[in-house]
C-alpha cells in the first residue's frame, strides 16, 4: 500500500513555505494552502500570532503544531479522497496525489479515469462509456481502484 508521508513529502517540495503575493488569487499561502480559498483552516490562527514576532515567516518552519495541521489538511482534503492508502503502487499514488493537490481531487480522478478507461474526448460518447463501465466518474470507486492497482 502507498504511504501518505512519502507522497506528501514529494508534493510539498513544490508547494514552498510562506508567500503573500498580491497578484496571487489565493492570497496569503502557507505550504500551498491558500488563505483566500481555505479561510477556515486552523493554521491561520497560528500564523497570525507569529506575524508580529521577529524572524517571521522563517519562525513558522519550526512549529510542530502548524506542521501537524498542514499534514492533516493534505491527508483529509486530498489523500483520503483519492484513497491513496488503498493504492498499491507508491508511484501511482504519488502522481495522483500531486495531481489532486494541483488540479483538485475530482479533476485529478477524472483525468486518471479518462486514461485508465480510455474514455473518448466527445462528451456524449464519454457519458455513454461511463454508464457502460458503471464507474463513479470523479470518484475512486472499487472499479477505478481495481484498475489503478492492476496497471
């Protein structure tokens, strides 16, 4: 079975640390978690407390409580949705997890299903193929999971 921490560590290499670029629609961001998109994430309370302290934002890197919240966020919002722990191949789980983080889990799953089941590009034809396959399009159902594990 694939390991979340391995996938997480690979993906977080690209997510960076702290940024607050006015041109970025996500606004203030910590390790890829955009404040404008995830306003209720508990980590923002911790980050806000540290903003007035010396060595901000570098000081955030050493906060175990904040790191735990980041881990929980990625596990809940991406890893669990793609059912990463049920995927046999670490490489496939890494790829699907990274895609879920960057495109959103539903879109990442649909892209994987399009490839796995060779679904046509034409929307009407694709809908018919989906019905015939009996897959839950945009979800890791048992049929999709079995296909992923037998690639």
